């Protein structure tokens, strides 16, 4: 074996023992930069919670309107601070909604698990009555067709057209 071969063999044996100090410092520096940039974004989930709850409220209101039209029955939506509950009339015509309209065991169609981060309010206050014709009114008889506005904490308000039942 030549002198250069022995030297290369000895260097490879020395290097196989681990990482150099420079390599360790570089890895620690990269991890520090990632921690400074990425972790604050992951911890700020308040905005995500508000967006998710707003999307659930929009979905619930659209579902209520579509259900009223498809079932030819009155559907009522009650918007509370952290829940949206849907109920449907058992007959048509009806003066009240008696049966819970839900997707599972939970009576709330939309729920905010973090009401401090995401809560809803309805203006004007009251129960939304989705008529079988698709309009939204303040009363079960459908005589007081009203536009509504649902505000979720920190989000763009949801508008509900009383004349068409359109949710945007």
C-alpha cells in the first residue's frame, strides 16, 4: 500500500467517529432559524379557529335553506355564541320547528370549541325561519321577510338575504 493510500485509510477511520464541531454548530443554527420562523405560525391557531367556525356557520345556514326547500318544510336556525342549532317542522304548513335537524348525535350543527377565540352573533336577534319557498323570515308564518347578518369574532360578517335565502 502506498503512502497516500495509508493516509486516506487513516483519515476515513478518524472521520467515521462522528460529526465535527462545525457541522454541529451549523445544524443548531438551522434548527434555531426554523424555530424562530415556523413555531409562532403554528401557535397562532386563533385565526384558524375563527375561520373554521365561520365556515361551519355558513355551511349550517346553507344547509338549513336547502333542507327547507328540498323537504318542503319550515327549518329554524338558532344562532348562539358558540353553536348553530337547526330544527325542522314535522308537517307543512307549520308554526314551529319541532325535530332536530342534524348530521349525527350532536344537536348543534356548528360548534365552536373555543368560544373565546370564535363566537357568533346574529343581527337582528332571534330565530331564523327558512321557509319552504327559500325565503328567510323572522316569523314562522313567513310574513316578516328579513335580511340577517351573522358576525363571527374577527371575521368578515356573513350576510343572509331574506328574499332569496342566499348566504354569502
